[in-house]
């Protein structure tokens, strides 16, 4: 049995929806559906029944759910323990840094380089939000700096900076004269945004869903600025956050905050909840907080 199939089963059961679960898991709807069918075939029983637009556990699913949660929890604990043993043996620690989180902090990279020179046994990995979250849970990363919000149950999270979604709007678009936007303003707009591996995508999709519409995304990208500048239709709007774009404009595009309850964006420092009592990880975390953003009692 594939442990990921159990994780996917739990997520669908919690969400009651394949589409919402797929968005949170950063996988395709088709891939998630296939995974559930594989699990049902292996167990030789139906786990869900479709009710309207949602999914409900069958009697078999109800029986599997607590066992699946226990198995996944024990597997994650084992992974974490094995990775801790490996790092103790090799005396190495790994820090993940999501793309773009350095933008609001003028000296981020120089301070990080200084930190890494001091700690020769620390390896830094540039990645994307979903990768960092996944590797924190598996124990392959000790600390991660990512965009959020994130699930406080899954992670021990320290908020470093907070902002909101932002729209990059060209003067050819009638919305360019606005000082702020609401999610509903994006309902009929062509949108260019990051792909599902970045937290901004998840925030945008959930905010639009809460307003009762699906955003009209014409392109997904890992480099929003370059993609937007190269797109022929100047009326298309780029969606990121005002942490990545803290200025009032970028090129010809005006940076306009999107202000709604569900458009809050954060930059977070994450560790696994089970690492709260790990003295070595806590020491590294406190040094990072002091060197980068927050005053602590630890000296860099």
C-alpha cells in the first residue's frame, strides 16, 4: 500500500471534496481520483459515495479513516526519527527557502550567507512552498522559510511578515485607476499567476471560491514578472502578493492590493511540531530569527 494514497484518502475525507483536496495537496484532480480508485481496488471496497457536489465516507471508509490517520502519523514519526539519526551521524542540517521570500528583507541574502558561513554543517535549499512543507513533514528539512498562511496543526509556525494578495495591472485595464481591489473584481479578468506549487496560487483559488467563482487563469508560471511583461494582452492581470512586490509599480504595471478576509499572505519560519524540544533545531531557529528579523536572547 502506498502511504500517499492513505494521505490523499484522509484529505478527501476531511474536505468532503476532490477539487478542494487536490488544491491543498498540489496535485491534479485526475491524479487524486486515480489514487483513490487504486486504494479502493486494493482494499476491494468503496470508500466514498458521491452526494451532490461532495463526497461522503461509506461504512468501509468510516472504518478505514482512524486507522489511516494512525498509520500515516506513525509513518511520519518513523521518517522523522530516521532522518534525525542520519543527520546526527553526518552532523548536517537542512534549511529550505521558498522562492521570493527574500524580497521584503533588504539584507536577507547577505545575512543568510553570514549565517551559513558560521554554520558549516547547515545546507540551504532553494525550492517552492509545497516542497518545503512536504520536506518539513518528512523530516528531510529541519527549518523552512515559506509563504503562508499554513496549517498550524501541521507546522510550528513563526510569522515573520504579513501582507495581502496584490494585482499587477497595466494602464490598459480599467482597474488600473483603483487604489485597492476586492476578489470579486477579478471575476471576469484574465489572470496570470504562479503555479499550484506556490502558496499564492492556493490563496487565490480559495478566495475566489469563497466568492462563488473560478478565476479565469490564462497562464501559470514560476516567474510572474517575466511572464506578465512578455504577454501580449496588456489587459491581463498578474496576481502575486505585496510582499513579493512591495513597491507601488513594477515597470508599467501598477501594484494594487487585493483586500479581503481571505487574501492575507505571510512569510513564515516553519519547523515540525515534533522538533519543539530538539535543542539543536531550536538553537538554529533562534539564531535565524535574530539574524534576519526578530530580536531574541541568542547572539549571532
